């Protein structure tokens, strides 16, 4: 008698700990660039978010009577790192701690822990912080790549003062050390009647600078090159598949190209959208979260297309300059529906209702 067993028939060797560590390694190029651009502020943010996430996870595990050994799965550390990379360099220390608590408690443990969350924990916390503290979360620090940096971000004492006491402690106004992001500048100028091309020219925008990372934004989203290196690493390791990143980026590029051809004064070109904001970070590291994304290849493509449509729509018509974060969270809500309609046919089933 032939015994038929369901797959998988072999273990690939990866564990949750290895998977999380792989993503952390893939984020190291973006983290390194953030430290180069924003100095000690970026490093302080990263270390504090990771430490606060681990501490919060330990408290939650203790309260729920679960073993503290779960901390060794690297998921809390990854959540802290991802959260830090989505924050502006001028984020105060207490907001970094508060965001880490939100990410672990409201984004993860309240659903039952790893594997049960319906939203990406880091993105959930980032959106909560943005809605609660819009001024601090939209204050973009001028990076050290600027011709005349207003503050020496490589000086530890200066950065400690900025981090724990805020910009006013240095007797400098926020406007003196910050500037609008490219997405924010284009949207603001459009409301004033300035076309996209004129807004980019006034901003002295450069695609090369945006690709390398020499623009304002959250500390981990500025360098497209660093994020692509990390994304390719994940693809090569088979930690993620191409379906979500490709469909996500292709959808944004296609919509941007189409509407830019129709009305170039209003709609930014595709290259600008691909290089701006948190699109690359979300496409490779947030939207591909295996817990909060669809399980089938077709479902992942549908998910990516939905993220792309929402990202471009919010950027073009919404009140917020950036739409990548909101798009991923909104599509997280649709994952059960996507999985329901994109289920693969059961092996040996002819598709007839029984």
C-alpha cells in the first residue's frame, strides 16, 4: 500500500531565530548609512528602541507566565530595529521608548505573541506615534551630507543633548536644523500652485542623492541603495519571495508613469516615487512580514498591488505626504479575505462542491 503524506517532507533548517537574525543582517546596510548621515542620534535611537522592545517583551512574557527564553528568537530585537529606522533623527528618547512599548504590547503581544499579530508591529507603533505627535514625527533633520551641517552629529555630547533634552536645549530653533522631506515639500508646494518640476528644482532635488541617501527622512528610509542591498540579500536567502516587492514597486511606478504623462505639473514621475519616503523599506521589510501578509504567491501579488495603489493614491490625493505605512497596514486588514479567495486547489481535489 502506498502511503501518501502531506508536505513538507523535509525541514529547511530555518527557525524563527534564524529568520529574524537574517532580516536584522539585511537591515545593517540601512542602519550603517543612517549612522553615517545622522551620527550618534541614529545609533542612540536604534539602541534605545531595541533595548526598550526587549525589555517590554520580557515584562509581557513574565506577566503571561511564558519563559523568558522566547526573547532569544530575535523578534523583539527586529521590531525595535525596524521601528527605529522608521523614526526621524530628532525623535525624543521618550517617544522612542513609548513607540517600542506600543509595538510590542499593542502590535504583537495583545494578539497572543509572535505568529498571531494581524498588523506589522513596528508599522503599527509608527502610525500611532505619527497620529499622536505629528510635529515631532514630521521634523526631519538635515543630514551630515549637507554642505554646511547646522549641528555636528558626530559629536556625542551634542547628540546626547539633542536626544534627551531636545533642540531647544542647544538654543537653536527647530527650523534651523530641520527641513521638509522631498514628499512633504512637493505636496506643500502643489497646494501653493507650484508644479512638481518647479518644486523639485527649488528643493535642489537629485535622484542620485535620493538613491544614495543624502536626503531628509526617517533615518532608515533615505538610502535606496542600502535597502536594495538588504532586499536582494533576503531574496537570495529565500527569506522572502519576489511577489510582494515586485508587485508593490511595479504598481507604484506604473500609476506614477501613467498620471505623470497625463498631468506632469500635478503628478510626480515614477522615479521620484520609487526613491522617496519609506516605499523601499516597506516593500522589502514591512509588507513581506510572513505573519501579516498572504500565504500564496497569487495572494502576495494581490497584496502588493493593493499596497501600491494605496501608497500612490495617498501620496497624490491624501492629506499625508507619505502613504507607504498606511497602505501596508490597510492591506494587512485585507489579508484574511485575500487568503480566502486566493487559496490553492487542494491536492487531488477536482474542484467540485461536495
